[in-house]
C-alpha cells in the first residue's frame, strides 16, 4: 500500500481496491495495514469493515491461526456496540462462526474439547439471536467426518433439517453430502448428488473447484473418462496457486499420477511451488502433501526419481529427495491430527490414497501430452524408429571410418556414430589413434564441428551454423584436406547469407543468395582434386541457393537459371551414381515445375521418383517426397489426395529419425489439409505434434508459433479449457518464463490465453492479463497498431466488469495508437461495445458516457470514409446507427432510439443473404421500441408483418421466429 489512508473515505476506497486483489500474501499484508490504519480513526464502523476484510484475507489466504483472533475482536465489538453493525454486517458476523469452526479444525494443536466448546458457543449465540440451528448441526457433522467418528447420526441431524439464511451455500452443502456417500463407497450416488455443481447450476467462492477435485476419481472408477478429463482441466484452473485450495491442487496431482500423466503432474507441481511456503493451514498442508507424495512415488516407481521436482524453497530437489521430505512431513501431520482426535482417521486416509493403484495406463489430459522421458534434463531421445541402425563399431578407427562412410552417403545412421565419437573425444583419457586411415585429430574435430553446424542449420540457427562451418573449414585446411574445406566453406557462406538477411525483405534476401551462390561457384571452380561426392555436394548447394532465390522472387529468369543448375546437378549425380544427390536433384526439379505453375508435371516427376526410391533408395527420402506430393496436391486443390499423401508420409516417417524425415513439417502440413477436409480436431493433434517435435529438436521459435496456432484453433473450436491448459504449459517453459523468447511471440501466446479466459467466463483473470498486455504493448513504438487493438480489447473487458473509468483510459490509449496506425473497424467495434455496456449496466445514468463513446465512433467513421477504408461487413455508419438505437433504448430514450434504428435500417437496405441476420435484429429491436415502449402497436405490427415474408422468401426461418413471436405478443396485448 503506497500511503496509509488519511480518512475513512480513503480507507473505504483502499478496502475496495484490496478486494480486487487475488487471495495471498499481497492481499493479506494490505488488509493488515488497513486494519491498523482503521484503529487510528474514531469510527468503529470503519474498524469493523477493516477487520472483516482482514479475516477474509486470512481465511482464503490459508492462515487459520489468525482468522479466529480477528473474529474474537469482531465478536467483542458486537457485544459492546451492536448498533455499529448494519443488517449486512450482523449477517456476516453470524455467517463467519462457521469460518472459525473450520479454522480450529485445521489446527492440530487446538484440543478437541476446544473445538466442541466453540460449537457450543455457536449454538448458544444462534439460539439467543433466534436463528435456526441447521448451520450448527452442519458443523457438528463436519467435525465428526474430520475425526473419523461414526458420521451417520450427525449426518442425519444436519441433512434432515431445513436450510436457513446462515447455512452454507447450496453448492457447499451438495459437496458435503456427496462426500458422505463417497466415504461410504457409493461412487454413483456421490456423482448423482454432485450433479448440480458439476453441471454448473450451483457455485460459490470455492465451488465448483472443490467438488471437481473430489469427483475426478469417482468418474474414472465409473468409466466416465471424458468427463473426468474435462473437469480436471476446468477444476484445476479454479484452484491453481490458491493457498486456500492447496488440498484441491493435491487431488489434481493425484489424478495425474493415477492416469499415466506423471509428466503433467510434475508440471503442475512446479506451477504450484508457492504452496510449499504459503499454506499455513496444517489440514490443507496434509491434503496437499499427500497428493504430492502420490505423484512423486509414482514418478519414482517408474524409474525417474532423479528428475528435478519443484519443492520447498531454498534448495534444488529431485523427485526422490522431495518425496522423502514430503513423506516425513505428511506422516507427522497425520500423527498430530490423530493424536488430537483420538482416532487413526488421518493415517488411514493417507494410506488409502498412497496405496491406490493407477486407474488408467494413459488418459490424454491435454493437447500437449508428454511422458516423463520428455522431462529429462538431457534432450529426450525420440522413440526408436522401425528402421534400426546397425550396431555402432567398438573401436575408434572403425567408428570413425563408419561415420565418414555413412556421412558421405547422407545416411541418417551416421548420427549415432558421430554422437558416440563426440562423447569419446570429450573424455579426459581420449587418445587419438595414430592411423593414417583415420587421419589427424584436427580432421576428426572438423568432422564433429561440421555435424554440429548441420544440426544448427536444421534448427534455423544460421549464425551458429556459419560460425561452426567456418571453424571446421579452418581445421580441414590445417589437416590438408582442401576438398572438405571447400564444402564446409560453401556451407558457411550460404548459412551466413541466410543469417545476414534474416530481417531483410525478399529483394535483399535474393541478393544475399545470389552472392552466396557466386561464392560456392568460385569454391567449386578453384578447388583442385574434388572427389565426386564433394563436387556433388557443392552442386547441390549451388542449385538449392538458386531455387530459394527463384521461390523468393518469382522471377522467370531466376527460375530458368535455377532449373539449369538443377539439371547440372542431376546429370553429374547420375553419371557418378550419387543416389542422395540424384534424389535431391529430382525434388528440386519438381519444385521448379511447381514454381512455374506446372503442378501436373511436378506430380509426374514425383510419381516416377517414388518408384525409384522404393526400389533403389535412399529410403529415408520417401517421407519428404510424399510430403512434397501432398503440398502439390493441395496446391492443385485436391485436399483429399493431399490428405492421403501426407498421412502416408507420416506413416513412412515413423521408420526414420524425425529430424531426417522432416516429420514436424509433415504434421504441420497435414494439419492445414485437415482443416480443408473438415477434420479440425485431427488438425489440432497434428499441430501439437508438429510443435512438440520442433521443440524437441531445438526449433523453439517455430514450435511456439505452432503452439500459438494450435491454441487459437482450440479456442475457435470451443475447446476453451484445452486452449488454456496448452498455453499454461507452453508459457511455463523455462526460456519463455525467463523472457528469452521473442517478446512479441510471448505476447501473442498470452493474448490468446487472455481471450480464452474471457471465453471461459473468467473475466477477472482475463481482464488482469489484458491490462498487463496493454501496458507492455504501449512500449512497442514500432507496432502501434497492435497496441491499439490490445488496448481496445482491454477497454471492452473493463467495461464488462463495470469499470468504466479505467475503460475510458484504455480506449484513450487505443485511440492515440490508432492515430499512428489506423485500425478503424476494430476500434469502432470496441467503442460501440463499451457504449452498449455502459447504457445496459447504468441505464439513464450511463447515457452521457455511452454517447461520448459513440461520438468517438462517429469521428472514427468520418476518418475511415475520408481515408477510403472499406469495412469487411456493414458500414461503420450503419453499425453506429444501430448502436445509437440500442444505447438510447437501454437509457429509456425511446424516440431517439427509434430514429436511430430507422437510420440503421436505411443503411442496411434490403435484406439479402449477407445481411439478413443484422437486418432482422434491427427490425426486431425497432418493433420492441415502437410497439412495447412507445405503445405504437399498429405501426410496429405493420413493420413486422412486412419484414416476416421478406425473410421467409430468403429461407431465413431462424431470423423469422423472433419477429413472429413479437408480432403475436403485440396482437395479444392489443
């Protein structure tokens, strides 16, 4: 809190501001400071309100030791000055007797006799105040359930009583009843009892998140796995990082452990690391730690005890080490509760959870399904392909010879050999063989550097590739191998041209490729003694550079030059039987045909090539060839054939390492095709698979771009929780969380997440994220247009929340950015929506503010017209007229509303296929204003009777129905 309140008005404002904060240490500290400040004012009401806020912060911040102390102070104030307590505050006071009972139960140091004494105090107070005792009996039942006594009598005394205004909310009581049946082993009855909460009909501060966490395992046991998955995603989001819901988080971790989702469990544990230090409730700790232990024991049992795990602050934990620490602490808590309660209930419940066997081998919980192998500190090894590489030779000379032989063929089996050699060379005791066939150590170092450079190039890290190739070239020259040096010098030149032109436009990139090609030609012509393999590699680089240039420019001359270079490569490779270079030449040849617009010839070339590959190889070129055919089929608008080609490509790619088969791109291309053939859910799977493969092989920027596309598609498909879960997982990646990813790409991921939160009706979280993004994007001097759109969306969300002052500030930022980079339609939409929300929420009082926003939209329409801007849908003027109608109608200005709606109808013109929906809604609203509010039934009916047959003639029955219903209503009232 920047400064202490100087008067009660400032105190009340500060209390209101604090209530907008999430529960946790920040809110609690602020509440403590406000309560201290309230003590200085001679205003008991201010103190009472500050103490209520403080108790709420302690209760939902999981600090049960402090909540009863604050309540005792409130109870004393009530006894001394009952008139200070308004009806609402008195209600709060008696409501919170239950909070104190819950807090005392959570503290094993509080004797059982003290718990019972408190319930007696509660009963006495309720009876004295003339309040029903159902809430008291609810607390006696909860105490019995906590201690492990026979709950049946206490349950009947509570559940059979009529609810009172001081009973727990319906959702909370439903949960308690369901838990009673669950404890009795009746999963089906528990789930039936829970249905109003699980179905979203009943909710409160802690519900449905609490019920969802308990319902997960019963749903699995009764076979409803799809719903369990759905409720896990929704329920976890409702409790994550919330200290007062640590037990719920623990149950979600347990659910992950029992469904083959241990990797997701560790990810969620890392996201909730704060709970190890911020949960002060021993009972919440007990529930949380038991769920953590279920997960960690499972991770250990699968042989991954050395994986890093997020745990108590101050040290680095492995899963095994943290499991031992958690076990000791949870055992101690169980013993303390059981000693206090005189039962073994907590130890027994803990043992039952820990002994529970997995319920499913694997349940796909999120779009980003990962296994524990994917979390190992070293890069995870991909699943073994169907093609098994031959055993790596045992001796160093054989290993080097084998690696070079395979590398010369371009064979993927060279990689395991290079990897093994890299490990051997890094060892302190490595001694290089004195063997003329092996050559000097400098040559081997150059070989390894060249392999590393090729890997960097595959990751699109061209600058790193160029540096490594240059270093390798120098070593080859030192080893007196000019041919090898020429090949890697050429590769370095092309990589350098790519790196230098990374941010350049197409023309600059083309110039860079021209220069790179010229450099490779010089190396080719000036290096004596080149072997056929070396010369083939140089020719391939020459041809590839010119094909890339032709692709960038579309220039016919460039295309012809590229085609000639490709034929030179093919002729040379055929003469020397260089199968890899022959295949490369054919693929480039097909590409040149496609670039020239001759897709049939390109496909014919690839047909013949596929036959050759199947008969003579290289077989590892099959996936790329099928992928290229699929892209060409898509270019020819044959989506079904493209789907078949790419699906076959992915099947064949499974036989080879993913980086060799270009599997990530195959999945990405197939995702695009799936959208064209009406398979959006399958497209989503291919997008996430493509992203995960790219991530696994170091192409992180491309991976996160693909994840962004997957999240947006998920949101478009209405799979809101899937989108949020995917983005939460991606944003938790170490380099993203550390700010190492491109800030605009990170912002894009966060923006989609904010929109998903909004779609998921989490307005508070969505607004907070939008506000943060608007503040950050304000610094994007090179991209004011994006800031304008983000600030406009932020303004709309603030308006939805009723915060029109902050909405005005945000839309002001948007308008300022718009002046630098116009976004006419987006801002006009936002301005009109804010106006509508203000009029809808505030009625006549909100009309001036709403009209001010519409005046801004009017100026926006003038600017757009002057600039010659053409909106995608209806004209901005027509949309504005319609909004004037709605705003005035909300504010009770019906004559102005009708005039505006008439203007909107004039702008829309006659109804047609493109505007029938908007036209019908405009007619309906005009009919409501005219016929109901202005009580001009006859002209309203005339309007409706004329509109209905026009819509019917267009076949728009859906739009006709509300008009018909309105006309019937007006006739009845007439």
